[in-house]
């Protein structure tokens, strides 16, 4: 419903541009009244400068919770929540109504069926408030802390709701709030001052950038900047599914991921993007960990083979059967130890860098094969299968052994 989401999106764009753009900024379409004018999800096409000076901001404007049917709404919010770092809900009036609770609850049910963790964003409520207050029938408005206000707004009580419910309906509503609280542990609120009358106009040619910086808009403009600082304080967008807060998604990945996510949602009434999320994580695993570590394994194994070849050459005679057996055993032990060490390193790096299962980078080898297997079993099944293939790839690398045999052949010919 029309509560000012698109207007706030336009104001956000004009706030993030420190210098006035040469071309007029075309606003997101907005309008007054109960009926919203945004349909589906709209995205600002140009990179918006991040206030820190590093990176850029992507802005999505989504259709309101009360404007669409439950199925379509849940899918739209599924898309926005997976893509977003901060998912902001504009509250007019400053409380979560029953319809909003139901919409958010049904959207989150989509995530209940997903096995991929770490896809939900930080949820921000944006009410138009000067102070956090509780409306009490006996004492009127009482100023309370932000934490108490958040707890109150995510629960049901007759005093805080405009519609009184029977006992059964009240229990149902509270159970839905409980689900929201459980699934969205990262919740916060950021106040916004009242929109100045000069900015209330929805004309397409309204010079929002200049009006924001006028003296009579100063208080509101400062509240918007404070709001954006809070929304952006969570950092960049992490690759969906990763628990590593430093594994940021790249622009090319984001563009491809968004396109494929739209297809996945459109092709299924009850979409489950698990395989899509995992595929992007697996690509990072293959390209940034497996490829690098296998190359290092090959180089180290070959270097050991070169040392053994030097031993053969330094004898200046043909090896005895016992010496051949001893050297082959030594090469086999080197291969076995390097394979175990590099597989362990791949598991540790994958846990830390890709999935964030370990909060600190492990620098020591696993103490036993059981410990290594236990660590690997906590990774997704597809990664465990890839680890088996990694070991096969290591075993297929025979250039070290081939160099040794070549050295022996040369010694015989000499």
C-alpha cells in the first residue's frame, strides 16, 4: 500500500549523490493514497556512490505487502530478501499491522524449505517517529527504549493493535510473530523525520536533490543520512549462502545471480533456490580454493620428484632393486602425505573462506583423519562429492613419477 516507499527510494538516490547530477534524476513512481503505484520490483539502473567512497549501492523498490496476492507477494519478497543486505519496511502507521505480519510470515515460509543458511538479510523497520513510544490506554503515550519498542512491535497485544482479536486469532497472530522473531534474528529500527511539504509533491520534474539541501529540509535530510548510515553499516552484500561476512558478491556474479533467481522463481510456484545458491558458492570453491591448492600440490610433489631424480643421478650408476624399491616407497609416502595435507587445507579453507563455519582461519593440520572427516561432513553434500573428485585429480597427476622413470631410462642409456 502507498506508505512512501518509492518516495523514500527517490530521496535515497538524491541523498547518495553528493554532487548534483548534470541530468535530472528521474524519480521512482510514487503517489498518495492507500493504493500503491509500484508493481513488482524496480531497481535503480546506475551504481549509486557508497557514502564511504568505496563500492556502490544497489537500490530495489518492491511492491507493498498489501498490494498483491499472498503467492506473488511471497515470491517477490523471496527475491528481495535473498538479494538484499538490508531489507527495509516502511511503517505507516508506526506499527506492524496484522496484514503486514501475515505477508512477512508467508514470505519467510519460503525460506523454511531452503537448506541454504545465511540468505536472510538484516530487517529494518522505518517508522516516522520523533521518539519511541508505547500507547497505553490509561497513561497515553509513554517514551520507551528502542529495544522495548522493537519487542513490542514484533508481538501481539490488544493495547497495541487497532483491531481487537479473539483468543484463537490472537494466538495465531502471536505464533506468526514468533516465527518472524526466530527466522529474522537481525532486526533493527531506524527513525525518520516527517517529510517536508516541499518534498511531498509527486511531480516527475521535482528537483528533489536541491530541495533536500534547503534550510527547511535540514532536519529531515539529516535523518535520511543517519538512516542510510545505519542501513549500510552492515557492510557489503555477501555471496548468498555464505557465513563468511567478508565473502562479498562481485558485480558480475550479482547480475548473473539475479537473472537466474528470477527464472527460478518464475518457473516454480514454490521455488527453492538451494541449488542456485550452492552453485555460486561451489564456483568460488573450485576457482579460488581447489584450483589454487591443486596447482600448489602439483608443484610441491614435482619438486620432491626432482630431488629424488638428483639422488638417482648422483649415484652415477644403475640402482639396485632394493634402491629402486626404497626410492619408490619414499615417493609414495611423499604423495600420500601431500595429498592428506592439501585435502585438509582445502577443507579448512572451504569452511572458513566460503561457508564461514570457522570464525578463525585454522593454520594447523588436522590431528587425525577422523577429525578431518568430521570437518568435511559439515560441508554441503555437493562439496563433499567435489572433495572426492579433488583427490582423484591429485592421484591422476603423475608427472613426478614419470620424471623419475625418465631419469632411470636415461641412466640406463648412458
